[in-house]
C-alpha cells in the first residue's frame, strides 16, 4: 500500500524564493558582519577598553601589552598616554600588514586611534581623583578584556601584542589569550623598575584576569561570524 504524503511536510520546491526559510543560510555558513556592525562594534570595543585603561591609569596600576608599556612610560615621561599608546604601536603595523593584510591593519590603526581619542575624554566626563587599587585592577582589566573581545570579533585588534597573539593563534594553533598572558607578564615585571611590589603584584593579577577572559571566550573554531 503506497504511503500517504504528509500534508504538513514542506519540500524545497514548496518554499518560495523570497521565503525566510528559503533565505536561511546553511548551518556551517560564515555570515560576515555588515559594515555598520563593524563600525558600531569597533566604537563599542575601543570605548570599553579605553575606559578600563583610564581606571588603571587613575589608580597608578599597569597592565600588559603595548597599553601597559604606554602606561609604564607615563610614570617616567610627561607625554600623555594617548600619544604614547599611538607611538608604541607604530612598529607593529608593519607586522600586521605583512601577516594579516591591509584590511586588518587599517581596522587596527583605527582602533588604536580611537583609544587615543577616547582616553582624554573620560576624565572630562568621569573625573576620578582616586580609584581603590583592587577595584581599578579588576574592573579595569575586565573592561579591557571585554573591549578586546568585541574588537577581535570585528576583525581588528589594539595593535602591538594583540597582533602577534592573533597571528600565533591562526598559524600555530596557540590560544591568543595565553600568548598575550605570557607577553603581558614580561611587561608587568618591567614595572618593578618604577612601581612598588604590592602594586605590581595586583597589576599582575589584573593581567591574568584580562587574559583569562580572552582565553575562555576567544577560541579558534568556536564562532562562525
């Protein structure tokens, strides 16, 4: 006895070309961000990261990466952080252009520029004479970590060690968070030259927090967009 077709069943021929079902991409398809999504993502990520760096700078703490180097240099130089951050990142742009292409490099340059733009704005709208060191270290590094995640997801970085970490993740399979953590420890150890030991130890804890956020949430193959 022939089977009776299920009237509720829908075949590919029954789906009109303008139907939402017909437009649904395959599960394994990569859906790139739209330009407007990239713009909003980069603005959000750099704002959060710069706010976290403002907390750290106000408390006299440091962090890793080129941001940490720039913060470290503010203890020895009178040059504003925004200027130092841009200058420290310049040598890494050649590496980004060579290994990641011009699109990534331009996006990263824009992110570095936005950090330099946002950094002097925060004290104007959120003046902080003093931030408790533990709060600044934990809160500041969480903000920087979340900001970096957003920036990474939109095909950019904050330059410097971020570029190296992302390249090693793609080429050698090393997690970006752990690579960044190793490099950040080296920067934080350098801060022993200008900061007291308790402040350096708390800064090191903050660096671990930041990079654990990256290691747990930025893994190759986990996301499709």
